C-alpha cells in the first residue's frame, strides 16, 4: 500500500472528501460585529486562507452562548438571541462560507462554549461544571456551577448551531472538547467536582461531550462531516490524562465522527502554544516529545492504536519532511497548521508544490519582536505569561492585517502589538455591552 502524501485526498467516513491533507486549524479571530455576528472582515480573512491551498479550514470557536465568550470578538449563534440567528445573521454566515470555500476547499465551523475561560471584561459570571476559578492574572471570575437543566440546554445548543452551520453553507462542524473550555472542563477531575451523573468517574465526566456529539450528528445527518477536538492530555497534575483520553476515544468510535483532532493543554498549561504555565501543577512533557517536531505526536500514538476515525494532529509542525513523515508512518491522516498560516497564508500551496520546505518566517519575526524581553522559559511565571500573551497579541494583529490587507506586517513590534490588542479587546467589550443594553 502506498503512503499518503500531503496532496493525497482523504475520503471521510461520511463520504465527503478532503482535497489534501493540510488543514488551517482553528484560531480565534476576534472579528465579529458588536452583536456577535460574522463581520465582512471574516469573509475577507477566510478568502485569503481559501486561496492559501489547505484542503480544510476550521473556524475559530463559534460560541453557543452569547453571555460567556472566549473574547468579545467571537461570533455567537445563540438560540435565545434573535440577532444571532435571524435572516441578517444567516446572510452574514453565507457570505463567510462563500468566501472561505472559494477555491473548492472545505470550511468547517468549530462550535464551542467558553465555560469558565471567559474574561471579566466579557462576563462577571463564567460557567463551569463546578465553581473552580481560573487563576490567571486575576482576569477571570469564579464560575458558577451549571445546573442539569443548563447542561441539557447546552447539548441542544450544540445541535442547533450545527444545523445552522449546514444550512448556511459550512461543509462540516467541529465540536470543541479541548483546551479547558466547557466540554473539556467537564472531562477534568480538577475542574469537575460534581457528585451527580455529570461528575466523578470518567464515564460521567465524558457524558456531556458524548451527548453533544450525538445530538450534533442527529441534527446534521449521516452525510455531513462531524469532527471533535480533544486534549491528548491536560498536562496538569490530577487533570484529564492521556490514558483517559484513550478511553474517551474508544467511546467516540461509536459516534460516527469523521475526524478527531488531537491537541493538549489549558489556559493554566498552554502546551497548545508550546509553553508551560504553573510549574508546581504541571505534568512534565516527555523528553522524547520535546525532541519531536509536533507537540502531541507521541501522545497521539496511543490514541491512534484505538481510534477508528481519521486523526489530525495540530501543534508544532514546521517542516515539509516532518509532515510527510507523520503521514507516511500513519501517525495521523491530516496535518493541522495554526500560526504558520497567519504569517505565511499561502504556505499550504507552497508545501504542496514543493516550493516550500519549512515554515520559518513567523518564528524568525516573532523572535525579533521579542528581543529585549525575557525568555518564555523564564523561571518567573509572570514573565512567562507576559511572553505568551504578548506573542498571542502579535498573532492577533497579524490576523487583522490579513483580513484588512491580505498580508501580514512582519515588522510589527511586540509592544505595539500588545498595546493594540488590549485597546481592541476592551473597546470591543464596551461596544458589545452597549449593544446588549440597547437591545434589552
């Protein structure tokens, strides 16, 4: 049997076909309008990525609850808010999908609930399985534990949003069960301390994820791609482990999903960004993993052994050879690319043609922008956090540049990027809250 290559198509279990093995992975865009609807800048951004050559693009997290957002620029589709589901909102979604599939690639909507990871300038009452506060620079309030009725409501919302995604031209959906957001926080014993049917043993903690996936599949039918994003490990002491992940994947095998994306970490342990958070609660990364190009490839090995669905790994891929090896050795079926396609939006096209052998521009420029700052490996947690948030701000500004100009600004400094990010976030939050008051 020949090995798949980067340009090999992939037939998914539902029958849909991805034209190649490269995916523009989900990254938060921050480009909604004040009423949390898709703004024209989103269509412009995804037209750039569509032309970039990846066979699949996955959106940043579209929220099912307008009250609790990952950031104020999220798109929300909230069944309780007509402004996010009416004809105008749907027309904006159509414009997004037309632009994002312009050259024949797939565009899947990532569906999420931020849970306890919603900052104070968005909400004073985040939600979680239990009242376990996210302690990160004082930016997150203590969450309220959701009721069983709310859990059932959220499961229904995932299904409703998935149906709207199909109706408005998205070619698939991804249920976000990773990175410490609501479904992920139910999986972790650290954040889920419930004593009812939604907490305790793993089968209870995984129940909301499995029921959400089941409801989504029922809402979109058997011929529409449904994916799941799952932590391979939380990398936090007492958290959701790789062994538990393997068991959840066994249960997901019965849910007829079309692609499982493997990632890892939470806001406390941001391994998805290649950094470590609080060291007194961190689970050390395996040394063999540190030497590998992709952050989560070794953790995915045990998952691959039990998974019946195609597998995607996101995080750390930088070279064409490393990507090709991961496909040839069957470590995964799809390569997820995040930050590299912000500063090199045509990177997939150049990787497929053989013109590019590696993604390098973003790392070189970010290191230059960070010059004079302490290293992200500093023993001082505040300095590591500042570096992580500064780097995020730099990439957020590059996303805005792609949306507005079609190309990044690689000469942007870290301090100007951080200042612009803070001004943008808090400005959007104020406008969002004013729009809510006017609509009330």
